[in-house]
C-alpha cells in the first residue's frame, strides 16, 4: 500500500488533490481512498488530506501517520508543522517551491533520504501560467505521477476531466503535463 499525505493551506486544493489522486489510482485499476483532516479551518489555515493506493482492499480508515509520500502545497508550512513526521526513509517528498531543498532549510531531510525521491517544483507558477490562477494542486499531481510512477499521467487527466468542466479541465491537464515533463526531465539529467 502507498500512503500519501498532502499538506497545504485552505483554498489551495489540498482535499481535491487527494480525491483526484484516489480517482486516478482507481482508473489505473487500484483500490484507493481519500479523505481530509480538518475542523473549522478557514481560507489560508493549514489543511491535511490523505490518499491510500493499494492492489488489495483497503481496510484501514485512520489518518496517514507513516506516509510513503508527502506532498507539500505550501512551503511556508515547512517550519511551522512537522510535515515529514513518520516519513519512511525511502519515501517521496514533493514540495511546491521555486527554491531548492537546501535553500528551504531542510538539510536534515536531504541527509536522511534518497535525493532522487526529493523534488521541488514551481507548481504555483505552472498553475498561473496554464490556469491564470495560483492553484498548485493539479500541477503537483502531474509531478507526483512522474516522481513515483504510482499512477499514470493519463489517469490524472481522466480524473481531472471527470471533476471539472471542459475548459478548466484542459487547462489543468496542461499544467499537470508540464509538471510531469519537468520532473521526468530533471530525473534523467545527470547530477552535476
């Protein structure tokens, strides 16, 4: 089972990201579930959502405390909340930021994890470019597909098209494709 935890702020699409990842996993033939964890938060307050992907029935219903992947929609949370609590040493980390991991001040994470599984991506910039709005969630799903291989880009596109109207869906799919390409190309590039 792949346990994914999403961290962000209200209004960034944290809950929608988990739901769409769950749908994409289902489209790819996996069992999946998604659910949020929030109370009476308002726009801008920290929000967490979860997604599980498995090839067998998922019986667990509690929050993800030992994630295999952490997706951070808002890097301003990095030093406010323990985003990486319980993260497996072989886990994946995807952070929405124009800055590098060392620039973000999370060297201890870099020291404890495989560098090939840690990625920063300017997802908000990609969303602005493709959607005209700073909603990084769908861009990050495209990057997640490229980073983990847990779901296909095609299934992300299908989930997005099922959720949104045609114009908005296609703009989001374009953002997801751009993010997917950036991550794939970065992983192919020789370390320098």
